[in-house]
């Protein structure tokens, strides 16, 4: 068999594994894998440095299928090249419990580098991976030892490029000159509802040139040598990220459906699938056919990958001998281990000076950053407000990739997706920051971080109506309730500066999901811990701050964030009137819910039905904690443009109102 005939056999193997799997599932997207199979084949067999035996090899090339609806393209490649993904799993595509879900999921399928589904997110992830590669290379490589030397590849679709998150991400990538980022654009002229021209007519290469990218066009996506040449040209471009626009035919080979939206989001149908096989000279039976010659070609990846990784390990051992300290830091980063002594200089705050929790967060960051070299993050052009800039960390800039502060600009959508990419890449501890109200812009990326259990830390400041004069457009009301509904996300709203320090300790220690730190703009009292319980109680989600004597209380007052001061003051006022009240700080529902039942009972005894929760946000969900007899002092309206203290007073967040509501609950 000639080389070109073998290539054709291999490409068609990809096509029909995908089409057969979609047909068997009676669900999926066959067109994209059939159209993009040729360019993916060239990438995976001639360029991609990876080891199927070890999907987590640190110096492998990263691959992101941003067009995640074409997941069978990736699953076919993973099986064929020898990853731990059996043919039976391909036959169970989109079925309960399979490793081949409808869109790729990180941590579920070996070899999947990113969870992609919502279009555009994968491109942002790829930019994050490319940032991680440039940063780690700048930090760890030495003239005689190169331990970080890989590319990030992505395949994207028209739909990806229509999404705003992608525009933000590729703009930043061009600005930063991420020369090892290579994106293949599956330019098939079709979207799910019809021709792409119904809504999309821009000149994509010219657009990317405007972003500062290197661009090439491949007129025929089935021309393997043209794709090969373009990829070599992209690899040779060191100063700019590269876009290769590859003209493909969606559903290639299917006589009636190729080139139409009917090949996009539904199986070809038995008749059309048979016709496609006949058109491309493929046996009608059996389905899921993998010719021996094709499998042998794909499985060459095993020997190549083992050799590449073996050479890398030998190089790393030589590096470790010559540079023991950076080698230890590298190992810590790869393991996600916090550097020994990272918390040696954490700040402590006395009750003398009220402190905004955003300021306490900034002080904590400044203390830990020099001791945690793997910590990297940034903000959406809000460093003076979010207090997320650590000047000693340096800025990550074009040509200065060793800096650890990323200037995202006003790009919250991309910041969320890029942060996920940094976390997917590995070797780094990732945070990012903006105003809490703008967490709405980040929500799709936050959800994917939670789904993928990525340890991204969100610093969200200006957390309530207390931020003041900017008014209701900037004052978050419903965001706490919405984010608390998200599985695997831990939301922490600390009461004061010392709880904020503990919140950072919790966030940095968590490795199985993202953590949100929700912080005040306004100054709040630093609680007097000589008479109240230590702030370390934050780590358990909720804890008793103050009790009026032994035995069960008459009423439990629960607060979060800046409203805890009201709960503490109300508890003291009620005690003077002979009411046995308990004050509870509840900074994190999720952490508290994870505690043993006996601890939760000790904090919130079920026999005490009179409970009052205070939070300057939507009351939605608080019923879980106050119970059927409880009362919630919250907000069922938006805020107002006025000084923060005026907003709080006018909307009922005062000690006097809390005391009055408590007395009414007690019938006194």
C-alpha cells in the first residue's frame, strides 16, 4: 500500500468511527469529524508530541477540541493512537456511564486536556495553556537545560469564533505574542441552523491579523501536504500565535448531506451512512471497522511518545542535578503542593482599625506570593479596586513571561476561560479577580471549572449594596444565591479581615474544585477575638461566635460577610434584655454542609427553631438554614446609588432592625 493510500485509509478510519458511533447512539454531530478528519490526522500523526501511555506527561503538547460537539473526532484519535479508551467505549458514545460523553470532559476520558462544550470556551482554555507554557518556560528553562518545550494546538469552528469569549481571548493572545499557540479553524461554511453566511460573513484571517496573529489559508482540507506545510509554517512563527483557516466540507463523503447543516447535529441515517461508505470505498460491514494497516500507523504514537517522554525524563534528571532548587519548585508545582513555609508571614489584624475584606485579601496575597512561586493570577483591569496586584510578582508581558501578574484588560469572559486553561495545564496555582457583579460575565467558565473540579480561586470584591454610589448596576443581589447553587464551587464570604486570611488558606489548600472569595469594598470592623471565637472557625463553614451562657439558646442569629457585625451587636443587645441568643458566622454554606452531622448540630441545634439570618443579598436558599420557623433579613429588590452606609440603613441592615426582627420572632 502506498503512503498516500495508507493516509487515505487512516483518514477514512477516523471518519467512519465517528459516523458509526453517532449512528449507534442515535445522537451527535457526525459532520464535523468527517470534514476535519484529514487535518486532525496530519496534526496527530506528524506534529503532536504526546505519549498515549501517560496522558499527564508535563511536557506533552496540549490539544483542545474547542468545537467540542465534534467529540467523536477526538475519541477516535485517542482510541486509535493507543490511549486507555477502548473500542467498546466508542460504541457506548453518549451513553450512561461511558467515557465518551457528548462533549469532551476533563478527568473522565484519558487524553482529554479540557472540558469543552459551550462554544468559545475551548479557545480561551487554549490561550491559558499557552500562557502557562510561556511562563513555566521562562521560569524553569536554563541555557543548557530545556524542560518546558511544547505547543498548544486547538481546533475551532465558526461557532467558536462567533462567541464573544473567543474574541476576548484571541485578542489577548495576539497582544501577548503567544507564538506556541496554533489554532486550526474548521472553515466549513456551515453552522447548526443553516449556512454560516446567514449570520457570519467576516474575513476571519484578516480579523486575526488585526489581533496580531500569524495567519495562513489552506483551500482544501483534504490536501494533507498543504495542511502539513501550514503547520510547519505555524511552528516556525515564534513571535505570534497562528491561525490556519482550513476549508473543509462538513459531512465529507455523505452524498446528500455533505456541505449542509443536516450533517451537523444529527446522525446521517442508515441509508446516508451506507451511501457515504460506498462513495469513499469503505466496507459496509462491520461497523466500527479499524483496518490493521491503519491501526498500525496510528499506534506508532506509542513508541514515539515513550521515546519522547524517556528523553524528557533523562533531561529533567540532569536538570535536577544541576539546579536542585528550581527542580524542587517544579515538582511542587506539578504535584499541586504548597511550598513549605508559604504561610509563615500571614497577616493578623487587631480590632482597633476597621478594614475592608478586599484590603485584607490584598495583604494576604502580598504575604504569600513571594513564598508561593507557583501562584499566578490577574484581574480585569481592576487591580487598584480588587487589590489583586502583587508588585513583587512582576507582570506577565510580551517578552517578559516570567511575571506572575496577568493584565487581562476589561475581558472577564476570557479571564474565566483562560484561568481554566492555566489550571488545566498544570504546574500553577491560579487566581483571578473582578467585581462580584461581573461574576455573571464569568459564569460559563466558572461552571466549567466546577464541572472539571479545577482549583481556580476567584477574588470577587464590591460584594453588596455597601459598595455605595456606583448604584444597582454594580451592586450584586442575586449572585450569591446563583453561585451557591453550583456543584463543586465553594463560596466564602468572610466577616472580617482575619476570616479573610483563613479564607485564603482554605482556597489555596483546595485542589478539588474552584473557590470564590466574596469581599467587601467598604471597611468593616475587625471582630474582637479576645471575646469572640477564633477566625479559624471559617474553615468549617460556620461556627459559633458568641453564646449567652450554657444550654440551648432561645434564638440563633446567623450572618455572613459585612452583616456579621450586625449579628454580633444584636446578640449583645438581646443578652442585655435577658434573651439567650447565639451569634453564628456562616461564611460558607458549602464548607458547613460538608461537616459531620454532629458538628452541624452543635452549631445549629435542630431543637432551636427560632433562627434569623442576615445577608445583604437575595434571601433565596436561606430557608435551608433557618428552617420553617426562621426569618431572613435580605433583599428582594435591587440596590440604590447612595453612600454605602445609607444604603445599608435604608434597606434595613442595622443592628436595631435585626434586634426588632429577633424580638418579633420571639414574640417579645
